[in-house]
C-alpha cells in the first residue's frame, strides 16, 4: 500500500489494525507532504481500485505463499487488506446457527474483483444490491415469501409489524432492539 501511495502520489494515510491494514484520505495536512497529488479529502475510485489490484498481485506472487484467508477491497472511500473474508464469516455463522448453505442468503454490494463480498459466493447464495434501500426491499420480499409479518420503512430502519407474542423488533443495520412505538 505504501508503494502505491507513493507511485500514485496519493495524499493518503495508512492505518494498521490487529487484523487489517487500510488506506484512506489523508486530510488537509497531507497537502504539504504531497504538494502534487490528490486524495486529501477523497481518494478516486480508480486509485483505490489500482491499490487493491497491486496488493492482490503482491500477495499472489509472495514467496512463501500467503496461507491465510484474506480480502483486499475498495470500500468506496478507502482500501483495505483484511485477514479473513466473508466466506469465512458466513461459514462461521452457518456453523453457529447450524444452518445449511441453501437456507442462508448473503446480501452485498461489492461482488467485483475489488470488492469484499465475492468470497461469500463460495458459502451461500448471494444477492447483489446497490443501496441500503435495496437491502430493505430484499428483506421485504424474503419476509413476504416466508409468510412472516409485513415490513414497513420507518425513519431509515426496517421494522416488523409485531403482534403480541412475536419476537422483539430489531434494527436491520445494527441488529439492536428497537423500542416499540
């Protein structure tokens, strides 16, 4: 990532976490450090894609071979290399809940070779969406087809219409319980 930042003259910062490393806009202070470049406020999609492709190639040719599941992806405003991937995560959830692949569904928006949802296709059926609103529509169709209570859009969250004895309402984005109205 550092090499790509230098070669493309990106005004970007690199952050290392316990199981990942990422690159994101560097802020206005980076203008002094990289006077001829871009990315202090926003990194271009093409630059992020290029970074992902270069990191993927470096891993591909690494000797000894990289022997861990990983994911390199363009997050839209940043690029990351994560140890682990969504195939591993989906498989772990399936094992925990004792669900077969065909009873699960992964909804994601990054299925291209520079996205983070591609690996999930190895673990479960997937639907490619373009927005949180579209995710809500997918959930509505699933609930309707499974003959579960109807769903309505309210304040940016999906809420089930509950009857007495039903499970608690959950925010579709966080999974946190939502107070009854």
